[in-house]
């Protein structure tokens, strides 16, 4: 009887979560592409921290957090990923595709939870959405209907629009940009719009590309969900405002900062749900067995002040559908 009890205790100890067995404080690494001064990035991370606190992982208590910020310099991602991996955290959280790739190049053993990654299968991050395999899982930020909705909303606000420029950086956009272009190309044809890719190789090209688009009559701008666009949103917004160019963005931050309209995934909700996966992994779950999850909440934000400056009459039906209207 004693022998059986002893063996049972050994098995139970082996099955216990890694954090509980080896240390009283868990370590979480976080890698984001924005600058530490980016208020929206800080707000998103606070959502993650707040949810972790609710789940019993208060920072400074049971949890120690190490953050790294790329500040829009994607050439630094490999170095920053290496720094985090060297600290041997229990889990690493990555925001968007480039940081996730960098971390997975540095480790295939430390669990990774990615957030706001558009095409994790196509970009080789996971084997499948249902069974990711390997050491990574997380949350996507796209569904196939988004491309059509972006153009429909922009056309509703600017009915005379005939052409639309899609701004993205192939180095930081899923599938080199092909992923999102596929989503919007069919919608452009259905709406009778000419779709023109605006390819950014360097942030310094943004202003010139938007200048050239605005020189064409009845043009509009679609700012794709791309890490480069998010990091350099200030010059994008400034160029669109200078040319009085109708533009749609894919995250609320742009509309809050002065953009005309945004429609896309509720990023805060993704961070909140991501905390749940961190909690499960710290308690012993394997990331390769946690399915990649699709977005469940979307936000439509309209900046009525910007619409007025552009002399755009926002349809009442659209205002009623909006989650937020900025006066």
C-alpha cells in the first residue's frame, strides 16, 4: 500500500504544471513591433495584464513580465527575440506576424501565444488552425468578409469614388500582401472600383504614394492591416488629411487619431482572450494542442469631425450601425 501511494505521488508530481513544480513566480515575455511610447500599444498590453490579474497572475506577485519594443525597426526583431528567449520565460506573447516569426526562429521549445496574426497557416507559424502542433498557438484578426466590408463602407461614405489604393508593406504584410489583396480584389470588381496596390518598401515612401493616389480623380484609400501601417500611422493620417482623401482603416486607433472610418477586429478582445491561453499554458496546457481562434468581436468607428472636414455627409443608417462616433 505504501509503495502504491509513493508511486501515485511521483506520477502526480510529474503531471503538475511546470510553474508550480519549479518556481513560485512565472515569467512572461512580450514582444511587440511598436514603440514603448505608443499609447495604443500600452493600452492593449494593459488589457492583457488586467485579465491576467483576474486569472490569478498579478504582475509583481505570481508573474514577472519582460517586455521588448521594436519601435518600428523590424531589423531589430531577431535580436529582441533572442534577448527574451535567453531569459527562459515560461511563455512568450507576440503581437503580429513579424515578431512571432522572429521568436519562433529563436525557440521551438518555449510556448508562444501570438495575437493579431492574419494567416498563421500560410505563414508557416502553425500546422493547422485546429491542431497547431509545435510550440505556438494564438488568435487571428481576420475573416474573409472583411475585405468586402472595407470597400463597401468606403463606397458608402464616398459614392463617387472610382478607384482605391491599398497601402501595405510586403515585408510585414501576410503572404507578402497577397493575403489581403485576395480579400479585397473580388469586392473591388463587384463595386466597380479600380484597385491599385500601393507598395511600401520603406516608411519614407508613404507620403509619396498617397500624394500620387490623391492626384487621381475620385480616389479613396484603404490602409491594410499591416504592422508597418500601424507603426507609421501618423504620416499616413497626415497625408490623407492634407489631400482630403476619403480613407478607411482596419483598427480603431486610426479613427481615434483623426482618420475618417475604421472597421475591424476588436484588438482589446484579442488581448483579453490571449490572457486566457497564457493562463492555460502556465497551468500545464500544451500550445500545440490549443486551437488557433478566430475573431469574434468587430468594431465600426466613425470620426464625424473628420467627415465634416472632408465635406462628407455620413448616412444616418451608417451612424446607427457604428460602435463609436467621434464628434
